[in-house]
C-alpha cells in the first residue's frame, strides 16, 4: 500500500516566495494528494494571489485558508495537521522546496520500507551555502528534523500529540522528536534528499529568534525531562543558551528570559509528561554527537549505524 501525503505550508507576507514553493511542490514526480496553505494574516497580497493564480477550479488539490490574525507558525502547523487526511504530513516553508523532482517520492519510499520510523528529516541547503547534514552519507538516526523540510507519519504523531501552541515559534521540532523517541519511534535523517531553503529575510528578527530558542528550550526541559535530571538539565540549557547569546554581542535576551521565567514554568508544568530516562539520554546522545557538514569527515559515518548508536546530525 502506498502512503498518501498531505502537504502543509504556513505563510506570512511572502507571496512571491510562496508562488515558487507551490509550483515546485506540484512539479514533484509524486505530488501530495492535497496541499493546505495557511495564510497567517498576510497583508502583502497573498490572499489575492492564491484566489486568482491557485483557484480551486484550476488546482483542486490546493486548499487555501486565511487566518484572521497572525497566530504564529506553530499554531498554523497544528491547524494544518488536524485539517488534512494523508497518511503522512509533509511540512515545507513558504520559501523552501525539494531540489530533485523525486525528493518527496523517495521520502515516502523510506517510510514505507521502515515502519519503525516516524519522521524523516531532509537535508537542508540555504542560499548562503550552508548544508545541514553531511552530503554523501547514509541515512542515520537524528535528534530532530528541520521545520522547512520533513515528512511525518500521521499515526505516530497523533499518538504523541500536537505541538505545544504556547511555543509560538521555534523549538517545536525538538520537543516532538523527543516525544517520538520516548514512544519507541525513530527519527531518521536522509542526507541524500535535498531541500533548498531560500531563507527569505521577510519576517526574520534575530533578537526574537534568540529569545524563543532560549525560552522554548527551557519549556521543553520542564515538560519532558525526567525528574531526577531536571535541575541539572534546566541549568545546563539556560547556561548554554546564554553563552550562545553572548557570542553575538551584548543582548537583552537573558533579561527577557528571566522575566519570562514564571511563564516558562507555567507552560512547562501544564504540558509536563516526561519521557523515560533511557529515551531522554538517547536523545541527548544524538544531540551531543551532532556535527555540521563542514566538520572533519572523520566524525561522520559513511555506513548506517546500528540501532542505539549515535550518528551525525547538525544542531540548530
């Protein structure tokens, strides 16, 4: 039985980029059976473009939903998941697309051949030349996928739950993958399947991204970390993110995170459902052995790693 695919694209004020992303997705050798575009309150003419250029009469597989206001990327992705029907859910950004015409077909084939895999992470290449995974290596177990290019098995995700909507943006992939590992599933990187991320500057605010990365890592620790490890992991996450912030020069991020501490604890405790210690340590092991594609090749494995063995991936 061939798995069916629904694609979800959340968009906000990127009409020209969205036009390209849709055209590339529909040109796949095996395109999705449905494509749901969620407009998160755009004001740049996205609505007019979708209704004129991608009208249902011309493209019946495309559904367009316009949200009344900007509710955030994570809320939009949750909306897309519960309002699609495919066996698998493809997530691409409004400025990302498969490089090869058979990229999606190969992702589906991997899930069909590996029923214990709940998510596959495509290799991401950005316009500045950054490559997320080492090219040329075999598929390997990864700690998380990248939001702009991954395919999920619906029944596995439905069992562990949707993204925490309070995260608003960023960090949702780590939390979900940790929950999938805790439920006995695998997340696998497919370095040979490339997704190009044009990484539009529209809507990107580095300071805001640093804040949400820091805040959401702490929320995840409170929600998922086993009790015996929580104090250390919470402190480790705080210090590690603070150091990354300082490397970019003096910022107010840490102060904002400190002021948000009551909210962090409230959200984390609201969603608290810790994974088992073995699964949590496995996830940490995968994350700790992550390495960028530019790292010395000696750190990478050219053959598939046996189950339980860490494999190379690139941290966010």
